[in-house]
């Protein structure tokens, strides 16, 4: 027993010290940024700064923002993501919220293939007119003339926000989409964006319809072309409203 007791005592000391290890702390456990901002996460232990590159970093929602091996976070679009840094059994985490610069309006119901009845059940704006070809809702503020849904074979095909015909709105409308979607490019004065799945919002200024944001369904093709945009504009022009 005289040889066993020192070993037991040593084991108790290790166990006790293990329970009293000072935890790591992250510099911003809750953070709000805009889509085009960055933040360098820092880790400390007992108020001593640690090398963040010694941690493995991960974003729970890379569509909202990404984090590199050094702990540098880059915003991408509006939403919430949890950033986690791991080192062995230790972890630190932060919740990052990407907030909007621009709240131009509430976006249309963007569930292509819905019936008119289903769209009306989800819309909160005032219905102005309805026919077999589409729905027309009143804009909710002075910058929005109307929200239009075009229907094809009884199902939602496209949606549009008719903006106030004022070119000074274009920068705000562009930012409105940039902080919600990925900018793709511009062709013949039409700017294209994407959610990486099935929605391609565009900003254009048609001679008849005026300034508008048009949401195109891309389920049938990997990339929307200018002809797809022009076809959707033609369909909008056919509506009685």
C-alpha cells in the first residue's frame, strides 16, 4: 500500500487540475455586421491573447458568412450563422447576425408554382386586382408602385416589384439585392443576381413598365439569359393591370 498511495494521490492531483483549466474566450460572442463587412475573431485565455490560427474555424451557414483558418469572418448576405473555433476538446463560438442596410420593402412570395389562392394566403399587402393571368398587390410604401405575380397554367411563374420611377432609387435597390443575393453581372443595362438555387432577381428599367425588380424562376436552366428576362417582361406587359 505504501507504493500505491503516492500514485493514487498523483492521479487525484491531475484530475483536480483538469477541472480548473481556465476556459478560452472569444472576443465577440454576439456580433452584428453588414453583408460587406469583416471581423477578425480573437481568442484569449486568462486575458492572454492566443493564436486564433491554432483553432479550427467553421461557419454553420456559409451562405450568410464564411470564416477562414485565421478566424477572419466575411459577411455575405442577411441571416444568422454560428461561428465555432475548436482546439482539441476546447471550443469557442459566436453568433453573427448580418443585418440589412436597406429595407426597401417586403419581398414577394418567392415560391414558384404556387396557385393564386396560396399566394394570397401568404401575402400581407392589399390585393388590387386579380385575373387568370396574375395578381396585383398595392405597394406598401411610396417607393413601391405594385407587387405583381404572373401565372402560367394556374401556377406562379414570375414575380415583380414595380418601383417608383426615380433613378435615384437604383443604388438602394441594387444594395437591397446585393445583401440578399449574389451579384452575377450586368447585360444591356439589366443587373442579375442569384440565390444559388432557383431564384434570379434582376433590376431593369423598361420603357413601358418603368423601374422594376423582376424575380425569375431558374428551375429549367442553370443560368438565366437576357432572352429569359425579355420573355418575362413581355408576359408582364400582357396583364390587364
